[in-house]
């Protein structure tokens, strides 16, 4: 089975329709509604894909999410043992608050792999450091002091620590991390949401971001790992359960060692990995959905591990053929 040839255009369409649905709610201040319409649109489009799909990262457990729940079967050929079996990780709207407030950085995301190619991570916290190809072998380690990791990253880029920019989610739990980074001399870009997007930026040379650090969602960590496999970057991660119930959830998904250190190939071990993200609100990485009189325009980042390709797909969707199109 070759995911690339069979599913590339179909998966692009999946994230496009989710992004469009969410973009229509942009700025209205209702993040739950924005997420709801994105989930509905993505779920409906996934059922048009010629596959027997299984959600391994989604909107939560079955009793918590009506659709795109973990374990849900999707695809036009679901239940067909002879159909291509695909594991799916989705975030129909990463950055619900960003979309609701009209802030930049909201995206619709999908990662896919052959069966068993994506870790089923429980919906708990995960401690993460994400770096690009330049620093992937620089000696970064989750248990190392922040200053040491920053020195190693700086050495990899052949620059000083004060020339680094590190992205951190602006959360109370990161107060000490922020202090350590600033004490070491690096710059910080604080973000309100969207640590997945931040991880991708860290792996793209020229983005101005050299690493993403901090505690975020474990499901987002798996999707980030899929992107790192395609980009040649690295994620260093450890699950961070906060209580007995969360430790139980870790055991229920088959993870025995809660203290295990993960890298990208552990979180996304698949040989055939696809990653697809369509902008909802514009960012430095990809444009958001843009509306014009006769339709709309989407921007999508598509990556393939097996083809070793990274594509920026700019698409004009015409709804009224009599309306002029402006290519700007």
C-alpha cells in the first residue's frame, strides 16, 4: 500500500473543508462552536476517502466525543478487511481560541500512517522539546538543565544563546521554564495556543524559531512527531500524568512505562507517514482561509515521509464561475 499516491489529494481535501468550516466562525468568540463545525466537516469528508481508517488521536474517548473519537472507524471502506488500513490522527481545529478571537495561527490538521504507525497517546499532558534538523543530534535531553540544552542548540546553529528564540505556551506551569530560559540568555516568544504549529516552525530553517519547549497535550505531541518525521526534526517527550486517574489511562492504552522518554520515531513509527495542515487564520507558516465574492482560497502544508516531499498547496475554490478571480 502506498498512502502517498492513493490519499494525498483526498487528505488535503479533508483539512481544507475543516478549515473552511472553522474560518466561517472566525472572530465570533465561540470556540466550542468553531471546534464543533470543524469536527463535523472533517468527519464527513473522511468518510469519502477510499480507506478503512481508524482514529488513534482524535477528539477524546467515545463517551466524551460524538465523532472523531479514539477508536472510531472512518472512511468509505471502513470494516472492509481487504481495504487499505490507515491510522488517523486529527486535530480539526488546533487553536480554538485563536479562531474564536480572530488571532493568527489556527489550523486544521491530519496525520496518517499505516496501521500501527502512530502511537495511541492518552489525552493527558506531555513534556516536550522540539528542534529542527540542525539541532536534532546536538545532545538535547529532557532531563538536562535548560541552560545546557540551549547551549547545545546554539552550538548546533553556530551562534550564541542570546541569538536563539524559544517558543513557550504562556501558562502558569511554565513560570520556572520561562525564568530558566531568560536566565540562560535566550529570547522567548510566548504563545496563547498552538504548540503543534510552534513545533513545526522550530523545524523550518528561516522561521526565526530554534526550539519549542514546555508541557502541552500528548495527542498534539504525536501529531508533531509525525511532522518531525517528515521534516527531519526531532521531538523529545515524556508523558506527564497529573493524578491516579491519568496514570490509569496510560495503562489502559497499553503503555507500561509512564517515565519512558520518547522521540519522533517512537511516537510516529510508521514507514508511510503523511502530514497535512490547512490554515484557518493566517500565520507565518501558512495563510488562513481567504474569502472573495465568488468563493474562497486555502493554503495547505502537505508532507510525505516516503516521497520526501514538502508541498505548499494554494487552492482557489470557485463557487460562482461568473465572478472574477484575483491572483494576489
